[in-house]
């Protein structure tokens, strides 16, 4: 699977796929041992469900998320936003 957002500083490299899941985690030597293993490492949000008295864990890999991943113009700075209309997030 392609890595949409690679973020690193020379000692650590973290890559994310199009569902904002961590796919690779290299530390302290980029390119050696991948600490994310076979991945993916999922990312989720635990929140109150609007209009109810319950809480829900919403994984970014599930349907309902609008994920926008990009680089700021003429930079290597990433900008990622996630929106879930049903959960008002």
C-alpha cells in the first residue's frame, strides 16, 4: 500500500496511508527496523455520540470519515484534517 504522508526528522520516520493509519515507524535509524511491524497501526477517536448518552470509538479506517491530507504550498509541511459529520467531529 502506498504511503501518502511520510513525516521524518532524520532520526525518526513515520508514514501514514490514505486512511491516516500508521504504516511504518522507524527509530532511531531510518530504514532499519520497522517498529510498526506488519501494520497498519489504526488511529481512532473516542467521543460522545450526538443526541445519545453513549460513547463510541471511531476508527479512521471506517466509513464516515472525510480525510484531507496535503502538503502546504511550496513546503514539506503536512496538513491533515479529518471530519466525521455523523459524530460532529
